[in-house]
C-alpha cells in the first residue's frame, strides 16, 4: 500500500474490522471465554470479577447472566471487551423494552427482568425453534397455578462445576436458588443468553392446556395436559429408552 492510499483510507475511516459472536444459550462464563480469545481486542475483563465488570458497565449489583444480546459484533483495534459488552447489553435492553411494551397482557410476569429470566429457561429447555412458544406457554400456565417449573437446565446451572453431564436424584433434592423442583416461581437470575425468538415467545406464549413436558430424546418434546398423560410420556420416552 502506498503512503497516498494509506492516507486516503485513514481519512475515509476505512479500518480493519474484527468480529466476535455471542451465541444463544451461552452463560456469562462462556461469553468471557470467547472475548478472552478474540484477537486484537483489549482484555479488560481479565482483571475483573463479574460484579466488577457489571459495575464498569454502569449497573453495580446486577448479575451479568442473560444481560447481553447474542449476536455478532464488529470491533476495531483499540476497543476492549467491555466496549463489546456495552453494545450487547444496550441491544438487549432495547429489544427487551420493545417486546415488553407489545407483550400479551395476560402473561403472569410483572417486570421485563422476569421475562428475561423466563426466556433464558425457554432458550435452554428446547433446541426446536417452533417449540419455544409452547414451552413458554407451559411455564406460564404453571406460574399462574403456583406449580413449580421443574426444569432441568435451571437445576444444572445451579449445580455449577458439580455438573458432569447427568442429573441425579440427589441433585434434584439439593436446594439452590435455581432448583425449580424445590422452589416455586422463577430462579433469581437468567441462566443463559436468551435469543430474540425466546424473548418473543415468552411475551406471546402459545395458547393451550399443557402443563407438563418431557423430552423425547431427539431434541423435541411431548406436551401433556394431565399428570396421567405425562407419566405415560415419561414411561415411553424416558423409562422406555433406558430399558432399550
């Protein structure tokens, strides 16, 4: 590149852009890890705890879980991981506010933050996009009736490093703020980055009477309105699989 072309590019603001992607369903620990590996990005997070990072972002005392919009972000030399997080957080706040303003008025959620928590559960509960409104409907009907949510992803999050790939009976009986088998209502914070689709599903859940859901083993779920139907589904998809 000649000096003249270099000066022309500088004057026009044409600079080399890099990209980093935050993925739907990630925890903040995973977000930190990918930002740490991003090339040409200043790593301010390395010296900060989660709490200190949120204070730097202007929200001291707030958990970082679920606070950042999963998306691909461009950055240039000189920017830091905190700059990326600030943009991702602003994008999440703006989208959440827009969706909250247009929500179905019948949903049993009192604040946008409650919607963010529930959206993170929906995000982690199913890998099938079309099921998100149905999962949201099950959770919200259970909340209205005072039933526990009984969702494994929340239990797993509460286990932290103790989770090694399987949930055992003792795990379901160990009390944590995220054990939705033991505690009614929502967990205290989100458990992951919810996608825009999961947030929209929570604001506009599918109608129906299903109160129970069981994984079929292929990524999809069986929905049931009664405990008897649910127990039959468990026998078919969980116990039957173990027997086979």
